[in-house]
C-alpha cells in the first residue's frame, strides 16, 4: 500500500475556497482505480493548514492518479492559495496487524 501525506498552508482569505477545492479533489479521487481512501483535514492547531491523507493500492495507481488532468489542476489551484510551498511525502506501508 502507498500512503501520501500532503500539507498546504493557505492564506486566511483563501481558506474557504481551498477547503472546497480540496474536498472536491478528494471526492473525485476516491472514484479512481486503486484509491483506498483520500481525505482532507483542517489542522485543529492552525485552521489555515490543510492536511491530505491518501491510501493507494500500489504505486501504479498513484502514478495514474498524478496523470489525471484534474489532479494537475488541483495542485495549481492549491499553489495559488498557499503562503508557503506545499509539502508531500509518499510512503510505502504494510499492515502490521490484521483486522
């Protein structure tokens, strides 16, 4: 499984628009092949910091997601709201304990 952790600090005046764009992106992404989950969270300590947590079946599914034109548009829109460069980590993970 591939886990993506993303973070963007947005200007306060763009917070509402950034949240709307983030939620739309998550909803669209959930319908893509290999997407196990895709969520957007508001940092309780700093409401201008949006955090994204994604789980993908494998790297091929994530690469296909990155190739979707709407994903590129999402990145550009978020960069327009940001007051600092967005951060992203891509991690490979395995379940440590069965459910």
